[in-house]
C-alpha cells in the first residue's frame, strides 16, 4: 500500500506524541503567562510569515481538507477539516482540525503565546499532539500571525 506524504508525516507526529499523552490527558491547565502588552508585540511581516507558514512550518499540511487521494482539496487551505487519522490508543480525540485562516477566536497576544510558549491554548491549557509545541521567536510568531490574518 502506498502512503501519501501527509499520511506518513501525520502518523509520525501522532506517534511522537504518544509518549506525552498520559501526562497531557490529566494535566492541570498550564499557568498562563502574563499577557504581553500590545506594544510589546512586534509588528508582523506578511512576506516573512508567508515564507514560514508555506515553506518551513507548512501549516496547510494539517489545517486543510484532503480528498480521497490524500491531496489538499481545492479551496480548503487553512480552513481545517476532518481529522484524517485516529491515534491507535484510546482517548477523547477531536474529529476535526481547526481553521487557522484569520486565526478566529485568537487575539494577537493569545496567538503569540501559542506559537512561542509551546502550543498553549486560549484557556491556558496545552494543545495535544499532533499540534507541535512551537517555540518561535516573538518576531517569527508575529510574522506568522500577520500572514494568517490575511487568509
């Protein structure tokens, strides 16, 4: 059976997260870092954000809907969609991948925290795998945010 690049990458991310699932499943909310003052958030560069999102982090690989051949469905880039795989261990797993076009529901401060402090959700809890716990610089995070806000 031939597996698509997305399937192989996704399976690798899911399996990499297996070692921390037990810790995360019952983990208490992560202490929220103080919200950064709006003036402390760097001004984002859309072009550099596009480069990071499209060529380095490749957010669209997960946050898009796939067709039956594993290709990104036309017009769904960054719009989320059904979770294409289920982990092999039991648990309460989401069935959809969230939309990131425009970063709905996130303030710039929350999005900066998500991308610089290891995938901390709006409510201060840890996002689960397969979401990578990014540790971007504040400037790179601001650039990614600036780009995703244009989508």
